[in-house]
């Protein structure tokens, strides 16, 4: 398929399993004039695996404000650029928005490929309602954090957060303070990797689980809606009338990935 002139391709890359790379993504990365990567060392492993030899330049949150106009100028001059991040879809809690916005402002066509992102598998696997949801991503660490938390106190849609393992337990404890211990939640970790797991239950139950089991890997928190009635609890979690909860579902994926997302297990 021939390229259009002045095209910015936003290309998702695997969040864990190398096999999640699409054939179209591989083709575009091979045929582009230039690849912009969040971390050239991390992306180099992926590109080498798929025998991609397109020139690569660095484009990350620390230099994007300085370099964005240079890359827009290249696009306008006819250079086809593919943007990738370390994992997942650029722009979703990763660099990408700024370049896409400036490209659009300058009349450059932006085309985003469908592909890997962590929160969609976590949401669907959670067992919580996924017909209406909000993606919050990473909460502010200090200023504005409590304001953001309060926004979802009466929320009737499922809410999605990203979190680091070292802050997970503290965040769950804050959720208990704001939303109450009975709010339904699912904590998913290592999506599409060898040790993918989903821990489901009330906030109190899931927090207790992680007090006893140190969280590792990349974390997605799926917070259930405010109306977490007994019927929701039954349908979402398969609980019995006696209230016993399904606490954890460990998925051992025979052909998954190791902790190094781009190193074969």
C-alpha cells in the first residue's frame, strides 16, 4: 500500500508478549523514513527482533517540546514518520499527544494503528462493567491528588488507573478512605506477560492481599462503579450467597514474556 504524503503514523508496540505486534505495524516501521522512539535502547530490541532497520531518533517527554517543531517540519517536507513508545500505544500515558496535535495543526495527516494497550485487557478481564468507563491513568502524586480522587466518589462508571507497584498499597488504602472498603476493584499486573495476574474483590480484600504479597510489575487498577450492589458483586465476581470472594486469578501463560518485555522467556 503506498504512503500518503506528509504522514505521521502512531504505532502501538507490545506491552508484554512480542507476538502482540501486528503485521501492519511491522510493515509500516520497515517502510517509514524515520522512527521516533521513547527509548532507543528498549525499542532497538523490538526492531532487531523484527529485522527493522529504519533510522531511529529519540522522542520522549524530556525533549519533545524542543524537538516537536523539527519533526513537524520534516513531516511537511514529505518525510513519513512512525512514532512508537516503550510499550503500548503512544499518547496513552506516554509521549505522543504533543506531536500528534502539532502535526494536525500543520495539516499533516495522522494515522494511528490499532494495537496493544494495557488498560483494555485489564478492563475486560476484571469482570466489572466495561460498557461505560473512564480512563484516569496516573493520578497526581501530590498537588491535586485528593481532588481527583473525590471526583469518582459518586461515579457510576468503571474507572481505570495506572499505578507503580511501589505505590499500589498506599493508593488502595487511599481508595478505602475515599470510596469505602466495600467498593469493588480489580488489580491487574503484567498484562500479556508470563506472570499476568488479576486480583479481584472489595478494596479491603485486595488491599489485604497486597499487604501479604508484594506487588511487582506494571499495574492497572480497575475501580468498580459506586453502585456496587450485591447483584453486581455476584455477576462480576461469581460470589456465592455466603459472601466468599474470588480473590485472585493467576494466569501462567506458556508463551508469555519475562519481566524484560522484549526478551524471550
